[in-house]
């Protein structure tokens, strides 16, 4: 038994090692850079606010007039409306037909999520991908929609900054520390870039050839609409913050929206979740004419209105739709939006958990309202208040750590989150009667309750390994709470006695104790997860694993599960060893063959475990030849799909050689019998004595086709492998002229032929005869189906609206007979009148797809050499 390619990785050159590790190193570096940028932003805020206290900021919050708050809410709503236009324009440009009301509802939810984790126009790509691919839009069209929205955002930012630099150079120069004489030329250069792009869209309608590929920009009318919508979005978003600033001392609105756009772009580039701290720090720096406390107070209100409020509304909207789904009165839009709940739930509720945790931590780092604390003193003993304050912060930490479990759809995370929200409500009320944060937690609790069906995985929470990106997000939020605690109590001198000072009015010691517990708890947990030993590289299965896989495969209703016994794939078992995934690695692609083998309820966990294992290795998860039954689970991973072909299956209880449609089969069967062919199925124990003769047949077949043995998804002549199955034989004059090993599924569901070989002088129609007799044998044994395997590229559509892969596949199917007998194989299987079932490959899409396809082809062919040598 030969080792899989992954076992030989240790012998590869060091360059290959660094090539495989580079993506992981880059992700870690990016996470560290976001933490460093956030720390720099906090340092800027610390320097700017060193003369002020938290009470000064709270004073600004309380003095903001209600008309300004209402105006900010209206402007924010207008901004979100403009953002839905991004998606509507993108869908029209790509040619996707979806009603605007559906796009608007789903887009709002996606924007609310991504604005909490990063600015939506760029960082909402993965959410858009899940949303639109779940609506049946192809991966290529989704990529074009995402690129269109990013371009729209870029046009808007560039246009706004250009206007501000050209018409308000002095305040912009003050903000970015450049002389006004330098600002206007920069604006003129940006304007020239915009005009060049506009000219390209007008005169270059047919597109441009770059690196041999034609790229067509949107039409000039579409570009004008993009720019207009993006500018409207930025103007309204900036207006929401401008309304909250004091009217005296602020720059003109035109200059302000330019500064706002610059701060937004910095937040996006920083990769800090939501641009938290970076956006605030830059706005404080770029508005030196205003007191920092006034700017920071307005920014707190702005974040609440523009980020927090939409996220809460999105959660409630999903809860309402879920409840409507359970009722009878459903509108078409509600039904369609309900179909997106499973797609959006992980991102939404993970963001909600991060929000809930942040609120509890930041509340624990700041003093309570004195009058409320004094009221509690009349009803509650001091130990209850002290313990509630400490436990409230602990709950906040656990919500942050639990967010990843919600994103991974763990049912344990769902139940624990509900418990933590409930505990947070109680502790918020007991520590200082903070009814505002208790109300927010209650809303988050109510939004999560109806989403139970979206959390179906049974995996252990403690086995979830933190990635650097998630660790960076948690560190950012906790770091923000620690800085906030330092800022709130910076005038309280530190002493050792603070640790043991307990009193209703002693809030600084209370916050200090909570901060230490929070930092210790989060640090210990994340280090234990980050430093958890990585799983070993894929290795050939040992005898015990093969025996376990054999037991599971023999009970599976899919005969193809028997390919696991080939021995060239590694196994990923569930905890109870009742199901498994078989996989191998080729390049960066970790390729799982088929759906998981075992009970269907175990499939989601195995699919996610495989994804997590591949993520730790910085690889690409690929699921090859999967059925339509499990597509929703692969969609949850954010993967794209390509159709590989169709599997031919014949129902045996209705199969016979009678009737006009079977005339060709009858003739082949009678002709073979007339030429002296005989058929038998020999049991497993009778196979070893015939291995020599079977080897001779196999070698002759390979030689006549000038090919070599394949693997992975195809059986090969290996003595250990073929000795595990019953064998269908065709003899002439006592000599074996053809054979096929038979895969037999559990519960007599299916029979399939695997390795099919015959001699050159086997006679007319010998393979027809072998198939017919095998089907009749399976029928006599009580099996329900007979599988002929997959016809590659079969059933692919070729029209203007079909995905690119489908059109390429359809072209190869029609014109690629010299490369592979695509049409001939389909016609051959068609004469048995099968039922055709589609098979897919789920993998990362976009530019990665060609490399994945090459990795899979090399895996099946035994390496690149085998692929080239046929």
C-alpha cells in the first residue's frame, strides 16, 4: 500500500514548506497588525483626552438635543437605504433577476452585520457571498456583485474626498497636517483619476484586455448611478455624525464629509473590527477645533445609532420572520427572507454576542449612576452588588469567547448564550440597576430564541480552537474595556489597599478587580486554544482505522462508501466512531471524497470539523463528488459549487430485458451467450486464488488503453483492495475474459461496479453482458438500485445565464471527445435507462477554483506526472 501524497510532505524542499505556511503566517501578521493599530488608536485617544474625565464625555451625551438625535436616526436610515441600492445596481449589472424588496431586506441585514464587524462595502463580501449563493446565484455572479459593490464604495469615497480637497482645502489641510497649497493639487489629481475612469467607461464599452483577459467596466450610465448612490450614502452617514456634533466650531459640511470618508477608509484598511478606535481616534485628530470630549461623546452616540441600532433591528427582524415561518400567514418576501436565516444566523448572532460581551465589559469598567447605586443600597447587601459586578464582567468575557461557537453553529453555544444573556440581565440590574444594558441583553435574548434550528452541531465547545483573527477581535474589545476603565478612574490613585476595599461608593476598586479577572480569564482561555497542539498531517490509515471504516461503510446505504477501503485516503471520524469523512491532500487542497459516511445526523459536525482542521493548516477545503442532499451544509461553510456531472442509477425492481426499449440490451446479452460467455459472482473468500489471472486481465486492459492506474475516487488493481469484495466474472471456455469488483451497500440499497477490466479478445458486448448479469444478480439478491457511476460534465447547461464553469463544461462535453469520451460514456449509460442525479464539487471559488481543479485532477491521477502521462 503506497503512502498518500501528504505523507511525503516532510521530504519536500523547504521552499514548499514556506509556501504552505505563508497564508497562515500572513493571517497571523494581519491579526497582530490590527491589534497594534488599535493600540495606536487608543494611545491617540489617551493623549487627546488626558486633561478630561469620563464625566466630561457623559456630560456631552446628556446635553445632546433630541432633535439632533432624531435627525441622526433619519440620516442613518437614509444611508442604509442607499446601501441597498449598491446591491440592486450590482444585481442589474450582473443580470440577476431579484425583486428590489427582497434585495433590500436581505441587504439591510447583511449591512447591519458587517457594519458591526467592519464597514459593509468591503468587509461584507463573505456575507454577500452566502446570501446570494443561497438564493441560487452562481459563484461567478456573486464575485461580480461583490466587486461591483466594492467599486461603488471606492468611487463614492474618491468623489467625496476630491470635492472636499478642491472646495475646502484649508480645513482639510488642517485635519491632515498639510498646507492648503498642497491639498488642492492632490484633489485635482484625484479628479483626473475619476475623469479617466469615466472616460474609460464611455469609450471602452467593449472592455480592455489585461493579461490576456477581457475586462469590461460598467457602462457610463451605470458608473454615474454608482457614484451618485455612493456619494449619497457617505453624505447621509456623515450627516448622521455631523448632526450630533456641537454647531459651533465644526468645519463646513463639505469639508467634514471628506474627513469622514478618510476616517472610514482608515478603519477599513486597519482590519480592526468595525474600525473601532481607529475611526474615533482619527476623527478626534482631524477636528482639533472641537474639544475632544465633545467629539468623543458625539461618536459614542453615532456608534449607537448607526451600528448598534441597525444590528438590534436586524436581529428582531430575523426573529419576526422565523415566527412568521412557523405560522400560516406568509408573504412571498417573508418566505424568501426566511430562507436566508440559516445563512445569516451565524454571522448575525456571533456579532450580537460580541456586542453583548462588549456592553457588559464596558459597563463593568465605568462607574454606575450614583442615584441608582444609592437606591440599591437600601435593598441589597454589599456582597450581592460586588459579586454581581464581577460576574457581569465574567459573563461579558464568556460571550466574547462564545461568539466563535455561535459562528460555528454549535447547539451548545446556542443554549449557553441564552443562559449568559439571562445572567447578564440579572447582574446588570443587581450591580447598578443598569436597565439600559439589561434591556439590550433582553432584545439579544429575544432575537436568538427563535433561531434554534440554525444551530444544529453537537461538537464540543472546548475543542473549538481560536484563530488569530478571532483572538484579535476579542483582544480588541477587552483592550478597549481596560482602557475605558483606566480613563474612567484615572484620577483615583492606585494602592495595594484598593484590592481589599469594599464599599458601595468604592467603584474604582470594583472595576480594578473585574479588569484583572477579565484579563486573566480571557488570556488563559485564548492561550490554551491558540497553543493547543495541531492535529497531525494526513497519514495512511492503519489497520484499526480501516476496520472501523469498513464496518461503517458496509452499513451505509451508499455503495460508493466502499472506496474508503482503497487505503489511499485518511479518515476523519466523529467522536463515537459511527461516521467518517475520507480525504487526501494535494497542494493546498484538502479533498474530501463524497458526503460523510454514516448516519445523516452526524454529517454537519464532520463537515465542520473537516473545515476547521483544514483552516488550521491554512489549506482549501474541497468536497468532491457530493450529492445535492448535503449542499446546505457546504453552503454554511461559504463554499461555492460547480457541477461535475450526473450519476446514472437504475432501479432494479423494475429492470428487465423485455420491451422495445431494451432491444439493444437483449441483443448484446444473447450474442454474448451465443459466443460462449458465462457469468458468475464469486464470494470474497474465492477471490485470492484468482488474483494472478485477474492481474493478467487488468494489465492487458491498461496496456491496450496506454494508461496507468488511477486512485482516490477510482479503484485500482491492488491485491489487498480487490480481495475485500465479491467479484463479478465473465468466462469464455473456462478462461476469465472480464471482471468487476462489486460494491454492496448496507440494507440492500445499492450495488455498484468499481474496477472494470476485460481482455482484447473478450468478444462482442462483453461489458454489456457483465453489467446486465450483475444487475439481474443484484435484483435476485433483493437490492433496490444499481449505480453506473458518474458521467463527467453530463447535464451542464450552456446559455448566457449559466455559470462560467457550466459553459466551459458544456463546451468540453460537446467538443472534447479527443481528451475524454464524455458523450460516448453518457450514451453508453443512457441505454440502460437510468435515473440521473447531479454530483457537485464544493470548494473556494473565484481565482482559486482552477488551482483546486488541478489539485483534484493530480490527486486522481497519482500526481502531476500521472496527469500528464494520462
